[in-house]
């Protein structure tokens, strides 16, 4: 069949000649023939399908290098790659949406908690247990007046790594932080926690490179909870009887679930389900994945409601106890101290294969209404 000139092919594919030249140079669509003398490009009519696919993928915003990979696959493989690409876009967008939502709220209403909102207070409890199999406890759990944290250390020096990370955040426990400063303060604290983990090993010169820790923590501002999260410890919210996981596991299997390559059921029993893709590591690799913000941890803000109940836990709980059972305990045991102890008992009742840590924070009305110009004591 006769080859098409670049002008004819451009009109048929709705791609510009300039774009076609670029796609030739970068690989996703090379011409069927290039005239050695004139340099003119010629395309086969059957290349139109490929050209249209490239155009559609460009409209999705997919980078050319990734388009080249998609074009090399068969239909099912290409579909998987597009699904994985879009899952990543949606995850990135969700993080930015949270930030935008916080900024809209902050800019439109000023300092939260100063405009007639009901005053809230928090009741809390924390417990950490070695479990029935491990020889030592590498978890750290903490609950103070404003800060709630769980860290799950791993590898050589995991225990001091987790403790060091939480110790850094504990310095924020007594401070009242203005809403506008909250994200910056937390981002700096997580970076400092990462440095503390790298300096937490033996010899004072940094932990062994195979160690590190997860870190899931909430900072209470008086009307909002700011959430910091890296790794596979979890935060859950019990609200109106429903239990919602409000952190996203930074694990290999979760990323495969996000990309549609594994079902949640397959992930739960996957032999590599504990493999982390992000953590505060002694070697600093977790932070190296950081984007423009410089921090690999997720930072989120939540408007709280009276009667919200938050649970932070290490995977020693979430990996062994069904989420329905966790919801049942949180819904039926009102005292936070009793509830964390019940959860640890249940984890150990499942064999206690890992260290288990639980922190509960209950949001209650304090009975005092905050009015402008007056801070709650
Ligand atoms: Mg663990």
C-alpha cells in the first residue's frame, strides 16, 4: 500500500507535523520510511491506529516515555498500564485536593476555633505490647494533650528509630500552633524526625542502613487534627458508626491494588504484604522519594466533629484483626483506656505475631463555647 506523506498522515491522525516529528525523535511513533536524501517522513496507513492512541494518551497528560512503554504492549497490557497511570494521577490529585480544601477553609474563615464553634476536648489512651512471638517491642505509642503517635520500627535499630521519630514530634505537644503554620510546622517536624532516625543507630553515627520506622501521628489544634503518615501503620476514624481508614498504606501490595494488579483480598494474604515503599529510613531512601515539597510523608488535615473517635495502630493490629472486629470494639467500648487494652488482647488472641500498638483519641464537647477574642484555657 502506498505510504502517506507527513502532511496527509497529520490530517488523518489529527496530529500536527511538529508533533509527529517529536514522536519520531522520542520513540512512540517512528515513520515507516525516511527519505535519505530529503529527510521527508512517510507513514503507512496502518500506523493510524498507533497515532490515534498516542494522541489520546497525550490528552491524558501521559509523558512520552510512558506512552512508548504502553505502545509496546498488547491490548490487555496497555490497558493495565493506563489504569496504573490514572490511579497514580488520582492519588496525587487527592493529596492536592486535601491541601486545597484546607487552604480554602483557612483563607475564608481565618483561624479556626475562634468564631463561636463549640469548644472540643480530647480524651485519649495509648498502649504498646510486645505480642506473643517477638522477643522485643520495636513499636512506640504515644498520646499526650495534643499529639498522638504510633511508630513501628523495623530492621536493626528499629526500636530507637521509632522512638527518635516520636520524640521529635512530642516537642509539638505543648505548643498551640496557628492553623496557617500547621502544615509547615509538621513538614519541618517530619524532616527533623527523618534526621533523628538517621542519627538513632549505634555509635551515634547513624543507624544501620537496613533499619527505619513507620510514623503515623495526629496533632490536635483545638478544632482540627493534622495527620502525618509514612509507612503502613494506620489511622482510622469512627464516625456515626462507620469506620474509615484515613491513611493510605505505603506498601508494595497497596500500590499494586491501586494499579488494579491485585485485589484487596489477594493483598491481605500476599507474602510480601509488609514490604514498605516509603518509611523514615536509616539510609534516608524514604525521604529521597519526596516530591517538590521535600517530604515523602503524607500530610493531611481533618475537620473533627464532636463524638469522632480516632484510632492509630501498628500493623500488629490491622494485619491480624478484621476491620469489622475493630469497628465493633471501638463502637462498644466507650472508655479509651479499656478500648486500647481490648484491641491488644484481641490481637494477642490471634497469636500476637507482631508488636501491637494502639492509640485512641476521642473528641468531646467541653461544654464551653469559644467566642471571638477568647481562647479556651
Ligand atoms: Mg509491625
